[in-house]
C-alpha cells in the first residue's frame, strides 16, 4: 500500500459538486436561475419530493486555525440583526420572482460559520417567518450545526420547538495538544452534557464532526478521541480528511507542514479510527462517514438511495437546493449559483430586491452525465453506463483513464461498469478524477485542491 499512497497522493477535488467550483464556467443570470429553479421545483413536486433550503450563518467568535469554511470572525453580536433582515429579504426575493407564496420542503439545514452565534431569540426571529412558508413533505428533516463552545440548552430548546430533530456537533479532536495548536479548546464533559441535553429534548439524530490529519495528531490522540466518541454513541460521524489549503485559508500557516501527518501516516490515522468505529458498531458510509445500523444513512446505503450534495451525505435524492445567506450555494440540478461572499455586498443586493448571485455554472449535457457517475461512485462505490451515454466523447477515453486503477486492484472492471474494491476505497477521489472531464482536459497549473490522501 505504501507505494500506492505515494503514487496517488495528488491534489484533487472532494466532489461535493460536479463540475467542481474552480471549473465553473458561465453563471446563470438571475432570470435564468429562477427559471431553472422553477422547473426543478415542478419536477420535484411531481416526484413527491420537496426542496432543500440551506441557510448560512457566517459568524464565529474565534478562529479555529484549520478551518476551511466560509466564515467571519467577530465578537460583534450586533451584526446578527441586519443579517437576519437580509436573509429574510432574500427569501422574499425568491418568492416574488418564483411567483409563489408556499414551497414544498423536505430539508432545512442551518450551517456556518456558527448558527448558534445568534441568540435563541434571534434564531427564532430568523426562522419562524421562513418556515411558515413551507409545505412540509412527509419525512422532512431540519438540521443544524452546533459548536459546543457556544451552544447552550436554550439554543437546543428553541430549535427543537421550531421542528429541528438533527444536530451536528463540531468536535474535531479531544487531545489538548491538538486543541491548543488549532485554537479550539473544548472539553469532553461539555460535549457529553450537550449530547445528553439534545437527546432529552427529542433530537433523534446526533452527528459528530471529527477530522483526521490535524497538526500534532497521533495514533494516541485518535484513540482518545474515538474512544470517547464511541462511549457517547452519536448516530452518525463525519470523520473528515483534513484539507490543507493555506492559499485559501491562511490561518493554516500558523502551524508548519512538519506538524501535519501526511500520506500513509495520515491514512493510518483514518484506518485506526475506522477500525475502532467498526468495533463500536458503526458502518462506513460513502467517503469519510459512519453511521449506526438504525440510522437512515446506513439504511440508505442498503436501499441504494444515498445522495450527496453541498450539504454532505443524505438518505435520499433532494433537489433543488436553495442557498440563502452570504456565500451560500444553490443547485437546481441543471445549474449552480453561489451568493456574494462579501457580507456588505450580499446585504446590499438582498435589500435591493436582487438574487445576490456572484458566480455559478449551467451544466452541459456532458456535465449532467458525468455528474451522475461521480455521484454513483461517491455514494455506492459503483457506476455503470449504457450505450447511449457514449455520446459524450469523453466516456470513449475512459478505458484509458481506468487502466491504472484496474492494474492496482483499486477497481473491478466489467464491460460497462466499475466497482471500487475495498482496497480502492482510500482512493475514491482519484477514481472520480478519471470521470472528471473538465479536470482531465485542463489540469490545474496552480494549487487548487487539497491532497487526495
Ligand atoms: C462549518 S463547520 C462546523 C460548525 C461549527 N462552526 C463548529 O465548528 O462546530 C463544519 C465542519 O467542517 C469541518 N472542517 C472545517 N475545516 C476543515 C478542514 N480544513 N478540513 C476538513 N474538515 C474541515 C469541521 O469538521 C467542521 O465541524
Ligand atoms: S470550525 Fe466552525 S467555529 Fe471554527 S472557525 Fe470554522 S466555522 Fe468557525
């Protein structure tokens, strides 16, 4: 395996979308975006599905130096009020332009940044009017991200009253040395107490975010973290590979590359965590995720309905996705649209009645086909193609792209399909890259993505 880790440890996307953001070409304008969104809403309604709504709250009180998310570090809580007004205005702009007063919804996700930067009352003020416009589809799910350091019982209670049943706690690592170097100190007791509170309040799905590959992490720190996590038994675990992208997140330069476990050493941290989680009753899901047997994510794996988008893995196909808030990404299935990343500009545009898009991409026929294959690989470790898929020139050259993976026993080939082997799971991003026509045609000439291992 050692040689394989060296061979395949190259920069590569994480495929939360295809095409990946750096390869987006022509953005839809506001009218086109609304038209495509309206079409997908109709398709979704006919299929008995609802839309996904993502709301981004960018504020965090302090900077975790590893963080690659879009956030604004501030202690000024007075920023919340104008932000709430802007998000509500943006929602109104969508309704006006789509010509609707109600919308079928199956997912609401509150992410960040840190949603619980806002007070429980502010969260209610933000969400109540938006939720009142939802026609909820059976089996709907409301979820949010909670930083244990700034989340209290009142937050959990307020959001439970609004219908939230899923919660995702940011944990990352419990080792004090690791916590110090990444500037994120939080105790095991704090997390245990909040987990207990959440269960008491009726949250029926709890997720923990962990990261492997952080500075100063060792086999011992992983043992401590996963050992404690296994005792608390969250329903799901995201065990993310640390993305080292200091050209995008300069705070990652506060530690040196020498502090980082890399290549095979990094992968061994994952393998240790995986073994411990499997021993504790978890199943590996897609890439870097785990779930208990009774969790809907594992049931989705068994029922072959697992889906993935910008919000991560979910049990079934949900589309379209409307992203509200600064930097949020929307997905109409045929196009992507990302909001302004600058807070002031975002707020001004929303107030002016605009849909505050700053970039996006309208998918070509080829993009739509390749998106399907990459999604299959990321969710099922398998994909197949029919003769009529062949009209994409690109699929004709696939054989050539896949030979190396077959030779290294990372995939099993049949005439028109591939299956990722157990050995190949560590290289799933590399395998997806073989289907990424845009990347194959123009390899990045600067640093663009994190390393695949
Ligand atoms: C928006 S943050 C979580 C919410 C909340 N702000 C918190 O920290 O608890 C989403 C997750 O992204 C993951 N993440 C952030 N930066 C990362 C990086 N550089 N590499 C891998 N995962 C990262 C972390 O696991 C984090 O919990
Ligand atoms: S990990 Fe969470 S709390 Fe830390 S900086 Fe990133 S978004 Fe903010």
